[in-house]
C-alpha cells in the first residue's frame, strides 16, 4: 500500500482527474517510488530509456536502477485518463506519458513527458490546476511566444505546441530540447543574455523599475508571515537601495530562474526553458547572480561572504564584454537580486518555514547591509 503522508495526500488530491487507479490487468502505469510517488511511469519502464532519463535527475535514475536490482515493489497499478491522451493527441502523436509530480506547494505544477510509439520523447507539457499556477503558465506562454517572434536575433527557447484546457487544468505543451547541461558560464550564456536584454531596455531610476515594484509587492503580501528579523532586514535593504541607486540604471528582461538545469547547450548555442517567472525591468546582472549563486547554495558549500559571487559575476561580464551598464553598481544589483529571490520564495509559503535558500540569502543580505554602512 502507499503510505499516507504529506506527499501522498498531495498526490491523491492533485492527480484524480489525470490518473486513476486500475487493476493490475489493465494498469498502464505505476507510481514511483512506491512509498511516496514523485513520478508516474509507464509499466514498460523496466529500464530507463533516454526519454525517461530526461525526467529524472541523475540520483533519481541511480535509485530507480537500484530498486529494480533489489526487486523492491513500486506503487499500485494506475492508468492515465484516456480523455487526457485523446486531448494531447489533437496536437501530437502521443502514445505514452510519464509524469513528474513536482514538489508540493502553492506553485506546484505537474510535468508530462509525451512520447510516441517508440517511447521517444516528442514534447513536454506543464499542467496547472490552481489560479496561481495558471498565471505562471500563462506568463511562460507569453514569454515563449514573444521570444519566438524575435527568434532570428533573440534567445533560443522551446516552441509552443499548444496552450489548452482539460478538465479545469491549463496545459502548456512545448517542444523538447536536446543538448548538454552547461555547468559553467561561457560565451553562449553571454550571447543569450545580450539577446534577451536587447528585447527591451530602459534606463530608469530604481524606484520606477518593475523589479522594485515586484519586490515590494512580494514582501507586502507576506508581512503577516515575516519574523521581526526579516521585517527589519527588508526595511534596511530597501533604504540602502534607495540611497545607492539614485542614478538611473538599465532595466532589462530577466528569466529569474536562470540555472544550469534550465538550460541546454547545443551546437554552441544556449537554449533556455522554464520561463514562468520571467519579467521586464530588472537590473541586468540579475540572471548572472542566480546562475552563480543558487547552485552553490543548493549544493551546500559554505559561503563566507558575497565577494566570491560578485567576483565571479564581474569576471564573466568582463571576459565576454557585456555592456558597462550591466556592471553598474554591481553590489546594489546583488542586494536587489537577493531580495527578489527571498520575496519570491517567502510569498509562496502558507506559513513561515526553515529554508536553506532563504536562510543563506538572508545572511548574505545582512553582510551586504553591514558593508553599506
């Protein structure tokens, strides 16, 4: 039996209109891992093909192989809703589906890997079942279409196949991307960011930038959650930004989740996906900071001070000749970036919680404030 825990209750509630329980004789899928499923995989997945590997991280692939060797049972028999396959088949030759359930939380979306009769991945589909996640998918669709219109000169992104409704779910289908995951910032990243920034660029006082507005809205929306430490931290950081960014700066589009696992390198060009959080009017170094810092925090290395992030960002910008405006007031851009990410995380919570990213970023904010005295 499947254990009843937070993840499993979430699994039952969130998948009832996409997946149904089925007797073993008619089951086409199983929940994996069996105790607390994070994926719904085809019953034929005795070994992971290349398409299914794209859905699982390397450690999840290793765990899958180990469980098979040890003969551990997977979850109960399941079947994908026939109407869902029929709906998706209106746009693509879909014969099989694998599903990633994502992480429980207000921003949770399911990701579907759509495969043809040869178990070859032909596309991915994101599924939103709440108002907040619908807005994120609509934003991603907007940016993918906008970037597609500028494709000759613009950034490389997936192609929208369809944006469709299914049983009160919004589904965004987009082409799959092939290539390798680039760990280090390189020329392809600089070209990508330059093309993204060229879409629209304004020189604005900090107080008039959309970035400042988004940060303010995020923190004001969660003031009831914030401990006094964070109330004081946010207030002091805003004061520093108002004081330091008194000269207008360049405001450009930002991906806002620009990390190695959201990119593929192919033939020297960088293709970037997951545009849900993209927005106009951000300081130009925002995405560079995210690419450098977030993987370090998630991998748990010790960050003693902000200097290494600032040095890495500055070196990258100098090495690939990004504009002087990109390097303007880099310390203040970094402080704005830290606030933006923390506001995004905290605003997605229903109650205050311990979080490695928010805690690490909060400590960096404190060090930036100390340096600004």
